[in-house]
C-alpha cells in the first residue's frame, strides 16, 4: 500500500501540462521556418499585411471567421481556409484541456476537435496567440493573431462578427490559450507601434544530429536573425513552438531596439537537445548587433562594484553550496524530457501503452468541465457487408429546463463525498493512534 | 551539481541500453481504435463531470492519497524507531 501511495503521489507531482502527448509530431521537426538568406540593407520591406493576406504560402488564404457557439468563457469558431484550391473548414475551439483543434486537409468540415490529445498526422494546426498572459484576453474585431499551418506562420485577422441581431460587433472573452502540442517551430513575433503583430523571423540556422531512420531528430538551433523592419517594434516575443511549451520573452515597451541574448533551451522534450539559441537583431546595414547599450540583460552583471561584490559574497558562497545539492531550475524538466524522448524513440508501443494510460489518468484527474455538450466519437464497423455506424452526434448533457437537476446532483454528490472524507479521516486518526 | 552528476550518470548508463531496443509503434489502425476507445472514455468522464463536482472529488482524492502516504511514512518512522534499542520503543 505504501509503495502504491508513494507512486501515486509521484504521478500527481508531474504536472499535466508538461507532459509530452504525442511523439508522432516529432516527425515534423524538419518542418521549420524556411531558411532564407539574411536580409541585405537594400531589402524592400513589404507593406503591413492586410486582413487575410498570406505571409508565406500562396496555397493558403484565410477566408473568414465565424463564431459558432458562444458561452461565458468558451467559444468555438469556424475558420474557412482555401488550401491548394480545396475548401477546408476548420473548427477551432478553445478550452483549457483542448486548446487546439485540428482538421484534415481537403475535408469540407471538421466537427470534432482533437480527441485525447492525439494529433493525427497531416492535419492543420491552428494557434491563436496574442499574449503571454494566461489569464485570458479579449479577441475583438480587427485583432490580428498568428496562425501556424504546416509549420508556417500566417497572420490571422479577426473578421467582423456579431452574434447579436443589431449588427453591433461583439467582443468575446476567451479562455487562455496554452500553446502545447504544436509544431517544433521557432519564431519571433513583434508588435509594432501601431499594435500590429508581425512575424520577424528571418533566418534560422539549425544543426541536425542524432538522425536515425524512422526516429525523430535532435535539432540544435544556433542562430536566429530578425527581419529588418521599417517600423518601431515595441515588444518582441521569442516563441518556441513545441509540443509542450512556448518560451516567451518580452521586451519592455520602452526598448525599441531588440536586445540580444543567449538562450539556453533546456526543454528538449519536443525533440531537440540543449543548445544556445542566439537571437541576433540586425541593424540597417545588415550587421548583427551584438553590443547594445542599455541592454537590460547584460548590464546588471557589468556594473557591480567592489563593495557590491563583497556584500554579495556570503550569498554567493551559500548559493554555491546549495548548488552542489540542489539542481538548477529546469534540470528535472530537462531530465524528464531526455528520458521521455529516449523511451518514446526506442520503446515503441510499450511507451505508447503507458502514454495512453497516463492520458486516461489525466482525463480522470483533470478538473470539472464547463461544457454541457459532448460529441460522441464516430465509430463504424463492417460486419458481413453491413456497416454499423455509431456516434458522431452532439449530445446535450443538461437538457433545457433541467439545470436544477444538475445542481441537485452536484450538491448531493458533494455532500456524500464530504461525509466519506470525514469518515475516512476518523478511521485514519484511529489507525494512527494504534500505531 | 552532485545530484545532477549522479542523475546524468544514471542516464548515460541507461541510454545505450534503451537505445539498443527498436520496438515498433502502434500501427495506424490500432491507433484509431485506441483513440476511439479513449474518446468514449472521455465522453463518459464529461458526463460524470457534468453531474458531479469533480474539482471537489479530485481534491478529496488527493487528500486521501496524502493521508495514506503520511500514514505509511509514519509507520516507517515508527518501525525504524523500534529498531533502535536505546529508545526502548515497543
């Protein structure tokens, strides 16, 4: 019993949002932002993109965005794209546990968001990202967002939409978007003085190592170069789109010039190993800026006087002693990521089996859902020439007018659970007394 | 640093061993079936969560686990204490 309890405790200590869900997406590691030559000083800068305009691929265009189902903090939208002359309808839904929706290329509609964190290969990923703030943000008409499709970043412009009859533009509040389960793509976006989000990634250098047939890659991203921009960038964000997390790096709005920094990217769960990531902004002559005044990242370390050094000496010694025994921040994440990658690459279905069990466990242990509708998964089976079909429809869990029944059930179940925990506590107390 | 070195050593020992395996993954057909099963499980959980205060249930469940773990830890401590003769614990 003790071993079981400790094991379960260990499992609980693993945060669900840091778990790697699908190793299959590592196959897209080589789908990164296309490497282009560094911009020269005479580059003609494009005009700010218009609503729905493409940023990278002529095969895709954003047609429109319509709200489908608006509840308090839960919304789903239909995004209509045109890809390779085929119409594609994507349903995008937001929720804490299912932040993304996926859709098959070429299908006319997609009515089931990603199920159980499994991302079928060949589907389109939609990411709306505007803010690093996970406390929720507003999406309103005219806002622009980044959309990543097949590893390329597009700009998503919110069309005018309204759910009311008086044509008043409506602002909907969203749940926070946590970018997990995305492509392993690096990108830098910035917001200019007029508030327009722009893709600034211009140059990405990567080294690939550890390549084995049929496995994922270890990719070391060594160099980023920003686009030369003719406008003032008021904020800059460095995104690492991975399966598990994003790394965001914001520059204060007063810093109009992007600083440089070395990044040690330690979370290698998504398939690439440790490595320094340098973000090198370029000046108007095309040269990399490596030493910027008021670089808030480096200046702090360079201005320490002797007295400050003496004062900080005991703390530094203590930090050194602690450092002997306490791993650095992120070490365990990195360590876990290494094992996760190793096991997923080599243990095949054994790893996937445990992974599935963890998904089930996570589903059970995740909090209550605010959704009152569920979509029954579609299932079909051929039996002696007869096709048996089931599911694919949406079920309203709480019929209209029966909300009181839901409240009663919750109250009764809560009461029973509390009684049970009290009873359990009394028994446990008795057992402790008789130890 | 000590812990890190130790853990990295363990990893370096396991790495070549595990790397020697090359077990295939589930086929797409199996994967589809499993996804469907998990999908139904997910639907079942959503139904349950619609009528049960699941946040409370999870919290209480965690409390039970911590209580169990604490109890077992206490048993272990008492077990060790009983083994020390000078305490005279029985």
